[in-house]
C-alpha cells in the first residue's frame, strides 16, 4: 500500500517553477514560518478552512450543513467560529459561490499521476513538467518519493522546490528529481531564525551537499524589503552560491498575495505594510549577485 500525500492545490499551467508549462503540486506542511509566506495555506499539516467573505451571498446553506454549530447565526451566515470548526468540509460542499473552501486533500501517487497526465500535451509541447512545491515537500518524503518515481516512469520532467530544512534522509529524495529549486533566505543565522523560525545551519549543509551530489540545483532568493534585502545578506548569499560552483540564481520579489490568504485563513499576517521591492532595490540586488559572477534571473 502506497503513501497518501496531503496536497493543498494542483495548479495547472504554472510557468514560474521550472522550465515550460508545468503542473505545480503544492504539498501541505512546513516547518518554517517565514514572515512573508506566499502560501500560508500550505503551512499546517491538516486540512484548513479558507473563507472569502467577498463571495458570500448570505444564502445560509452552510449554517444547515455544519453539525458542529460553528457557523451562524443565519442572518450572518458567513461568521465562523474556528475554535469549533472540525475542518470536515461539509459546508464547502454546499456553498454555491466558493466563499468556503477546504484546503487539503489526501491523494496517492497513482491518483496524482492521473490528474497530472491530463496536461501531458501542454507539458510535452512546452518542455515543461511537474513541480512539487509547498509548504515543504520534504515533510512528506515517502509520498514525494513515490510521486517522483511515478512521474519519472511516465516520462515527465520533475522539479522539487524546497527550503532545504529537513534531515538528509528526507532531503536525499530530491536526488530523484531532474531539478531542485532551493530557497536561500538569510545568511546570518540569528536573522534567519527570527524571520523564518528556524536556524539555517541544516539548510546550508543540505545546500552544499546537494550542489555537490545533484547535477541541477537552482538557488532562489526571495527578496523581502526590510527583511533580507540588505547588501550584506545578498552578497553573502551570492558568495555561498558561487562557492559551491553554481552560476545561476533566481531573485523572487516579495508580493502580497500571501497576506490576503492569511486573512482568509483567520491568521494574522506576520508582515504588514510591506510593499513589493522597487525596481531600484531589485536592480541593486541583481548587481550585488552579479558581482559574485552569477547570472541573475528575476521572476517577473
Ligand atoms: S468545515 Fe465542517 S465544522 Fe468547519 S464550519 Fe464547515 S461544516 Fe462546520
Ligand atoms: S453557503 Fe457560502 S454563500 Fe451561502 S452563506 Fe454560507 S458562505 Fe455564504
């Protein structure tokens, strides 16, 4: 019997997480709590209720559906007591507008492959493939291993996007992928701990080991104004990347979609009043990395 994975979303026509047109599979669960998280719905290891109040037409269907009496009263049907919510999803099935959604579905590798295979023609014509992201895919190493094996057996290009925060026994699963997208956030360990909740020692160890053992590791630096965009940090990360023999790096500018999703999950955003980096700040970071002899790609 194979493992089941907990998946938040299977995104079709993804174009940012590897070459060509891809299917991006976002796995749930992450040991980090980055202030700027772009996918907060993937952080927890259980299904979660996502509420979009702008879509609610106050039809009341959800009040009737909830056996846990977490919703209501009827005239304010959208109001939900999350401490009572059991994340059963009964209300989402009846909501006619998509104001309620349950994030988190269990799926096996063969089931996932059947979903992915629906987009095979686009992947093949564009030189694309499948990217496993999250959350942190390495939190579900057995499922990830089975899914990577299934995709490779089906002739699909595979990529894994990771924070690198996992024991080597789990990290080594990505040796099976064609491409590893490896996020690097902060060089200084105190800063890293403060803005992500964990030390960067294991991450840097895994990065160096993967750069040695895997033929296609692509480092990525999220650029978060006022958090990790200072010259010393960007330069230090550039030096680490160059020191392991890699020549290309992606710069990922902060964007605010994670903030809206945090609100829909009923969790306060850890980063408020921060705007995406200016063109000047992006250009400065690019120049610092180029001074380390790196080719820099800025995610548009
Ligand atoms: S997910 Fe289940 S428990 Fe939670 S509000 Fe909806 S019906 Fe009630
Ligand atoms: S079922 Fe959906 S649209 Fe109807 S009251 Fe509940 S949240 Fe609003």
